[in-house]
């Protein structure tokens, strides 16, 4: 008698990444649980981001989920694991993403809920496919949402919309997410990948000097004005980004920026 074939095992929850044409793509992969983040995945994200930040070939980063969903939040079963402070790990991962020194974009399909919404909010921009759903759900579990995450959500949506999400735990659609500022663009489902690829190509072609300074100023880093003034003055010569940008404009050609974070 032949042995029955074993059922195929579900792939292990993991984060994968690739780099092409100056853009790093990080994929949240836990399809058995709608790409929920396990403690191990939260723990792995900051180190992964550190490596990509140090890679001079990376000029922008896209965060997305495997398949038809972005991330359904933290794996609830991990909240009961002893010695696994999942919320602390999630905040560290979120802060590492917010601090990534190059432009970041969340490409959202399907559910973007709880910890998934935390990660999307930590990106610089969020593009979503029609039909995506967003929610911040700690009130359903009796969890105190972290202060840093709350402030980041308020900065995106304003106090009233943030309270709506936090008080109710209800999911909102892309139309409301766009209206409140939680997302920046909504695309047809079959147009999201093309738009994200096209936009990140544009971002990767621009000056990292401009982007890095703008990112810090937008985050409220008023203590860095002198630092960036010095960096800017260093780039005015023919070999600098400013010199190259002006020359390219006058010569009607695409600039070749070389300054790197």
C-alpha cells in the first residue's frame, strides 16, 4: 500500500526583500494568517532595514504584503507568548521604519489593520488599491495603543479621525482613508503595482540630498538646519548634486545625482 502524500506545509512566516533599479521591496509574508506579523517578524524588521539603509544601491523602499492583503496586524497568538513583549517589538519596528533615511512607500492591498496600519503609517507615503480596508483595533483587545503610534496616526489624519479609528476599532474603506489623509493615492486593483513602480522610479532618480533633508524637516528635526546647510553648501560645485541639477536643467537632460545618505 502506498503511503499517503503528506499535506503541504504552510510556509514559515517571514520577511523577504529584493532590490532592483534603486528600489528595495520588503514583503510581509504569512499568508496563512493574512500576513499577520509574528514576534520573530517584528524582531527581524529593524535589522533588515538597517542593512537596506546602508546599501548605496537603495534609493527608495516599498513595503507590501504577499498576495492579496497587506498585513492583518500582529499575530494574536503571539500576544500570549511568555517573554515576547510584542507591543514593544512592534514599536521598535515601526520606529525603525519611520527613521529609514530614504523615501518609503506602503503599497496596500486588502486588509491593513492593527500592526499593519502601524507599519503603513510609519512609511512616508501610502498608495492603496481600491477595496483595501484600514483599521486600528486595540480597543477590541483591551490594549493601550502606544503613544508614539498614536501621535503618528494623529499627524496623518488629525485628532478626530484618529479618535474614530482608535475608539471604535472599525474598518474604513479607501475613500474614507483618502479623505482623512491616511492614504495618499487610491488606484484600481490592477493598476497599483504599475503606479508604485513608476512613482518609485521617479523618486529613485531624484536627489537624495533634497529627500533626506526634507524627511528630517518634515519630522520636526529643527536641530538639523545647520547640518543640512553645510551639506547643501558642499554640493554647489560641478560635482555636487546642486551643481549637477542646475547643469542638467540648462542642458535639458536628466540629472545624475550622486550624493548618498
